[in-house]
């Protein structure tokens, strides 16, 4: 076990792990992007924003930016595009006049619920058909632990 741990921590092991994480994320994201565009006319980033708004109605642009570790300006532009399509709306924030609260429209809710089925099916094909339940569980646990530590320590927060 110790040799395995030391091997994983070597420069080659860590850079290989990084490359695998990034390439897997990119390929999964792109595969879902293609399915979402074909079946629902949206891209993965729009799906992610819509899904977040579906789970957390009344959030702010800053909440979305923090969740996805992207700048507030880029997040606001993404929300503008959702609004333009009629999928989301900004409402006045009674607690802070300088910000607004984000909600899905009825059309946005229907869209994200349909897209969720597409994403779930796609992930089942791409992940569950490749990895067994134990491997999926171990990967999910490891990535959740890593993400929690990065978020706790505010690693990778956009500067602009």
C-alpha cells in the first residue's frame, strides 16, 4: 500500500492523474454537450445553470459563480442568455436591492427536467457501462473529498 501511495505521489503519477481527470472531464462534458444540443437545443453549461436554479430557486448570480468557480461577469452573461430564451428570470431581492434572485420559468423547469433524463441516461452509458458499482463509488467518494478540500481552502477561485 505504501509503495502504491508513494508512486501515486510521484511527479509522473500526479501529472498523469491530472491529465486523466482533465481529459475525462472534457470528454464527458463534450459527450453530454452533443446530446443536450441534439435533443434539447441547449449546451452543458446551460444545463448546469438550469439544474442549479432548479435545485436552488431564489439564488443569486454570485451563488452560481461560486458553485461553478467562474467569474461573476461570465455568470451574469450566462444568466442573460437563459433569460433571453425565456428559461430563467431575475426577481428583485427584498433583502438586498443591489442584487436579484434567480428563478426558472415554467418553460425552464420543463426543459431542465427533460434534460436531466438525457444527462442521466448519457452518464449511465458513459460511466456505468465502463466502471462497476465499486469503482464508481470509490471515484465519487475520492472526487467529493477532493472537491470539498479545494472548496474549503478556496483553491481555484477566479480572480476577475
